[in-house]
């Protein structure tokens, strides 16, 4: 097997090309909205030969699924695995982790929120995308339900839904809504989350 010499870029793998296509699709959703997301536009945005995106994702549904898959991967990177508290860590650790994730989204990753909203709206019009979108989102919901249970919630699914709804509403308001020019500090986000969780769970210690 021939190995690349020093200074020679490593050959592109199928996974890295899929990431390039997914990243280009998300960027187009932010810049142009759903109507601007086409196979040809993704090729151009990603700097790929014409037809590359069609070879990877032949249909529009496949292209949208590629975008959702990359969206999930990139959002998971906003809060890296070693920063997530274990179920035994309790409510305070959960508040810290969530405040960090919210603050990063609102300060450094606003574009990811915009692309997520575009995909979520499209999912309301495409039942086949709705199923894929919901399945992808469960990767975030399941651990949160477990952490809520470990923090003492008698109804972890209901409380996780309340927490997600509060967080999503805050991110929408601060990313694209009427509070887009007034992003809360990490300390303010932590205070809000602490108040919410104490209202549901009582003493977080």
C-alpha cells in the first residue's frame, strides 16, 4: 500500500466527503433558506466537482437526511462528551453543563440554531423527514431524561420536556427572535436554569 509522503494531503474518505456535503448543506440553509438547498449549490459551496452531491445523496430526501445527520454531529460537539455530567452527578452539575451548552450555542454557534430551525420547519411538511429528524433528536433526549431521573425527578420524561422547551424557547428568542441582540451571560443562563430545575425538583444538592 502506498502511503502519502510528508506534506501530501491524505486522500479524502467517504466520511470526510459526507461531512463536507453536510457542512455545505447547513451553510446554505443559513444563507439562503430551504429554497437555496440544491445538489448543484452544495457542490459549489463545498468546492466539489459537479455531481458529487448527487452521487452521495441522490434524492432531496437523502440530501436533507445528510444535513440532519451532520447537524446532530456538530451540535454534539458543542458540548463534548467529557463535559457531560454522569447520572450520579446530580442537579448542580446538570445546571452547569446546560448553561455551558446554551451559552456556546448563542455566542459561537448561532448558525447551527438557524439551520436546525430550517430543518425542523421542513420536517413539518415532510413526514419522512419528520421520522428521521425525531429519531436523530432522541440522541439528546434520552441522556437528559436519565440525568433528570438521577437528579431526583419523580417524572423525568415530563420534566425533561419542560427543560427542553425552556431551553429551546430561550435559544430561539436569543438567536432569531426579539432578544437576538441581548444574549444572556453564562451566569445568567445558569441562574435561569437553576430556578427552573429547583421549581421542578426542589433542592438540587
